[in-house]
C-alpha cells in the first residue's frame, strides 16, 4: 500500500502549525490582554509573523535551494499557526462591543498597515543581510 502523494507535506504543515500555535500561546501568556485594552499580543504576533514571512520569502525563493518541505513547514505550518486573522477579528469585535471604537479603529488599521510594512521590511532586511539588496542574484 502506497502513502498518499502529499502525506509528507500535510505532516510537516501539521507539525509546523502546532509549533507556531504553541509559540503564539506562549506570547499570549507573556503579554496578557484585558478585553477593553489594546490587543498587544495579537498585534505583536501578527506583525512579527509578517516580518518573518517577508524574510522567508526571500530566503526560500532567492537564497536557498532548500528541501521541498521547508516552505510548507515554515510558511504554511509555523507562520500560519503563529499568526492569527481570526483572533484579530474577534479582538476588534470585542473592542467595538466595549465601546472602544477609537482603539478598535487604531488596532484594525494599525494591523493592516503594520503587517504590510513588516513584510516589506522583512524582505528588505533579508535581502540586505544576504547581499541581495537590489533583488535576486
């Protein structure tokens, strides 16, 4: 009996996702959040995840030849499990329900702008660190 063609990819994504989710949980414990306050844990996790995704994009496509399971493990698995759009949405709804409209708007807009900026920064810093400041080699 042969194993399904993508079983190894599914396995590394599952392991990576578990590791990323555990890391996010740890940050949540280290940075507790009060529902009416600014959701710093989710904000920090999502921006850090985007910064790392920008770095991974450069490393995986411009630097490493890498193993075929590396991108699914790190990108979809670890960083997919680490970052969280659903918690971001729930946090924003909780802020609105608590009447913290200004904080909610700041959080929603700050996350969107910050996430894009973090990806761009991750790309730029990684290209600079690897000597690819002008793009691919």
